[in-house]
C-alpha cells in the first residue's frame, strides 16, 4: 500500500528511447464544511492519447485503489470501504474524480466524522498508469450531542419545549442512537427513541428509524421508488377532557402496521425557486397488516403534480400545481369513521412551491383551521377540526426578479400567488351528501403578494395575504405573514 505522504518526482522520466512518456501531476483540493478532498492526477499522453484508468486486471494500465483510514479507531473498516466502492470500479480519470467526490460526500453524510480527506496519488513507477486512493477520516471527538429549545406556533396557538439527545457510532457500524422529548403547554407530551444503522457487514440495512414506540423498515429505496413498512403503537389522549364526541370515540391505544410506496420524479431546476421543469409524486399506503383487533385498517392515496414555466424576462416563472388525496377504512370497519391521524388537515402559510407530497398548505388559513369541525364539550365557541377523508388543493405562483441589482445578486425576488382548497368527509355514509357543485361551492380561496428571501437551507417569505372565500368556523384572516419553508 502506497504511503500517502510520498510524492512522485515531477521531473520527466525516460523509460525507453522508442517509447518516451512525459508525465505531469496536478493537485486539486475540494474543501467542504466537514472535510476536504485532495486530488493528484497523473496524466499520460502516448501515441494513442489514452488517459484512461482501467480496472486492476493487469499490471499495465491498471487502477490500483487502496484505502487507508487512519483515525477510525472505532468505525469498522468495511463501513468506510463500502462507501468508496464506486472508486474501485472507476474506469476513466473522469469517473475516478466523480466517484471520489461522491465518496467524500457519503462519508461526511454519515455524521460520525469530524473531517474526511480523500487523496488521489500516482501509483509506483513500476506500475505505470495506476492511481492510489487514500482515505483519511477523523472520528467525532464528542459522540454525544444534545439540543433543547422552546418553540411557539402562532397558527396552531400552541407552544412546546423540545429536547433531544444523540449518541453516534456506539458499536462502530455508523449507528446513531437518539432520544427526544416534547412537552406542550397544553399538557401534551411525547417521548421518542430512534436508531439509524446504514450498513452491517458491508451490506445496506433496511433499518432507518424508530419513533414513538415504533419501527420503520426501508424495504426498497432508489432514485424514484421507496417502499417502507412501519409498525407503531399509538395512544390518543385528551387530558383537558374537552374533545368533541367523534374524537372521544377514538381515544385510547391503537396499532399502526402499514406498508407505504412512494414514486417521486422531480425534474425542476430548483426546489426553492423553480423556474423550469416539472415534478410528480404518488404515495400509496395500506394499513392493517396485523391480526391485532386494534390495528388501524385503512387505504390512503396521495398525488401531487407541479410545473414551472419560464416566461423569458426578469427570470419570471409561473409555478402551478394541484394535489389531492383520499383515505378510507377497509375490512369489518369500512362503515365506521376513519382514523383521525390518517385524515387530511389543510392550512398553514408554508409555501406550496417547496412542499411536494400531497395536499397540506393553504395561504391565509391557520394550520388545521378549516374543513369538517364539531363543537367541543363546552359549547359551540371552541370547535375541533376533525379532518377530512378527501382533500384537494391548487395554487399558482408568479415569481420575478426585483429591479434593484443588490437584491437580484442575493436571490431576493418578488412573487404574487393564489391558492384554493377544500376537503370532505366520506365515511359513515357522508359520501351520499357529497356532490361536485357542493364541493366547488365550499372551496376556500386566497391571493396575495410578497418578497422571498432564499437561504441555502430554507425559503423565507414576507407576504400579504387576502382571504377571498372562507366558510363558517374557518380560522382565516387577511394580513401580513412571515413564513419559513424548506
């Protein structure tokens, strides 16, 4: 294995008079937040102009890939080697560079190293046309991290204190263990435990997360497809004893055993400010894959379609989209009400331009502030929004550059928007009362304008929203809103 500190002689070397080869070395450094990638390339020009790095099958023209992970006192070697397997399979110099960048990103994404350094160096003189790959990592000095914070959600009229604790790489398999606790000032509490295991014995594992006394298994994950099985134990409680009648009927324990398939195809040029392209996602879910009588049996389907059309001036683009979803119980309880956690809830001022996955946001309306509702125990003043079995939303957003150069250079731009949405109850024979004219008549609509301040991780908006149409008991108002979307 080559020593990563050795450098080849940069002076040209003469092998045979009839076969002269001039070699020169190039070094490239790619810096990132957690690690850097140093690359040294050895380019050879012969009569055939062949600069490929071939597979290590013969001594001539082979690509010799070696991994040296100093600093991995706890992490297993095969965990690191599995992330850089693509480097071994590279056939050309360009493929080798790209594979090295991907490997560097994958190792940093494991979140167990303080720094990652990959070096590409010329092979020994006796093996011409070879490249040594050296991987150096530094494990986290402090594997234990924690966070605590207080959060207020004005739209939902709720506040909470959240704390989390995370321990990294206990067993050396890149495993991350975490626990979290959320306490709401409305006397609600939630405790969660989680585990992430990327690989075991060099093979990818299906274990992805564990939350709220549950387990999720990633059975299939690719660029466009994802198949996940989830089993979780739920407990719906009402400490103030003020919930509406339909909510009280569902209080207690229940078992979620569901299989969810997601197809996602996104060809937009940006998810924060799309100016061209389109995106589509479809999510199908079936619950009740357990013989337990408390298992929630339901079918759920969601679709979301987005499109961005450039207009050719001032980077103006028209974004529009439509999303919808439906859920209903199956089995012996198909005539009963659907489970509350599986219903659809609309509202909130987060931008639908960023979100992709089903009906949710609706400008100007409070989170869980519209749709089917029932009076609480103490009369009609306070009402519970119980969600719908079917929901549909649509929006249009016209974005454009502002006239000030300083703002344009920083990505700050303006937009005008309009949105509409509605939901309905289908179970307990309510579908008999549903008709297309009635659904269109009760649509909620709003429009507005604002300024968008994009940041690397999220999108901040300052908007003025005007409610065009709402229904009785809806929580909605016109005014200015500051929102964050990702």
